[in-house]
């Protein structure tokens, strides 16, 4: 398996153009574009996205959001954690360890990581060392939460 | 426009069978099925789903989850609010006011309502009296939040 360098993606028009190749183009991207056009964010400022390039082409990405422990309903003891969204590797670049490299990167801060696993992606998350939480209707609201627990951290009970 | 009766859906095998007609069949449904099979929930207990029937056929539904004010990042003053998810009307039954009837029902508790508008659904939500919030990266995490504000409630500022 190759090793892949994960880089934090900058907010600029080049990045936004690359994003159009990804299926899950949504509000975060639109907001970045509007802010850039309106000069609300500076060119090349940091985005919540991380990615892997093959040559000059962005072939995989994810977004990571840090949530304050005040809002933590997942971990015991309650603490800051990362939410991992929009993990996506372009067709033609899958099966090369790119998704794994991105997920591994999310663990390097030593914070718990939470994601909402898409249907039929459970095997992938288990392989990455994540585990499913016990479904709680009021908290999970239809999500399928999988978490990665650093040492000493466990699931928050209802 | 017809008037449509909105009913709270029960957890039972008949409801779960109806749900299979809907596109967004996910973790909430699977969890209900498992709980029912394992006798963790009683047959005909209340679900987070509300729906509209045409005769015996479920043709529209949504889920409503109440979030405690402790976790409110949307409204001022902070308060309990409803999250509206999975609003869906079956093909062939659209354009008859079924979606509107469901959304109207969500307002009857007098609590603020928050949803995550799908792309290109903005017009629909504006017509229902909802308004878009100012996008906040850390709070919204790629969502496109639209809210309905009861009198005296405004948007929570960062």
C-alpha cells in the first residue's frame, strides 16, 4: 500500500473547482465560494477540508469539524471531538488506501472521532478501528454513528 | 387544496413495510425493526415519524425530534426546538399539499423548527415560512439550515 500525504485544503478558486468532481458538493462549498467572492474570507485561508492529491489532481477528501465538549453527547468523559464528514475518493482512485489515509489522519490529534456511516459502509469503518454506538433516537436522529475512541475514552451512556 | 390529516406513526411491522416505499430508509427504521423483533419496544408504541395516508396507503411522512435547549445553537433565547428530517412524499402524490400539511403540523407545538434543506429545495422552505440561517462552519458542518421562528424568537448569533 502506498503512503499518501494528507494536506489541509485552502479556500481558493482552484480548490472549489476540484470540489466539483465530488458527489457531495453542498452548503459548505457554496458558502466558501460566496465568502471568497464577497471577500469575506481571504484567498488561501484554511478550510475544514483535508485532501490527498495525485500529481495536481485532488482525488480524495474529507471535512473535519471540531465540536466543543459542551455539546458532546457521545463520549465519556465529555470532551472536544472531531466530526468526520464527506469522506469521498474519486472513482478510479478507490482501493488504493486513500480513504484509510484520510481516516488515519483524523486520529492524529488524539481526539475522539465521530462519523455518520452511510448504509453498507459498516465494514469499512470497522476496518478503520471505529465502532458503532448504541442507537439513541433523540440523539442520533436517523444517523448511524460510528466512533473512534482514543485510550481511556468510552461511549457516553444515556 | 385538500386538507390532510397528519397522524403519529406507530412502531409496528405494517408501518415498517410502508417505509420501504420511501427513498430515505435508514438507521431509524432499522433500529425500530430490530427493537421490535427483539421485543425491546412494544408493538404500536410511538415513533418519531408522522405521516399522511390516502386510504390505507402511507403517502407522505417526516420525522420530528425534540432537542433540549441545553444543546440549542440556533435560537435566541435558547430553547427546546424540533428538528424536522426526512420529509418525503411519494411520487404520484406530490403537488397535492401533502408536504405542506406535514410542515404545518410541525409548527403546531409552537416550538421553533429547524431543518436541513436539500439542495434546490430552498423555494419550498421559503414558501412554508422558513428562513435560511447565516452559515456558521463549526455549527452547521455542511448543512443548509432553515428555521421556522415562532413570535418572539430570533436567530442565535455566533
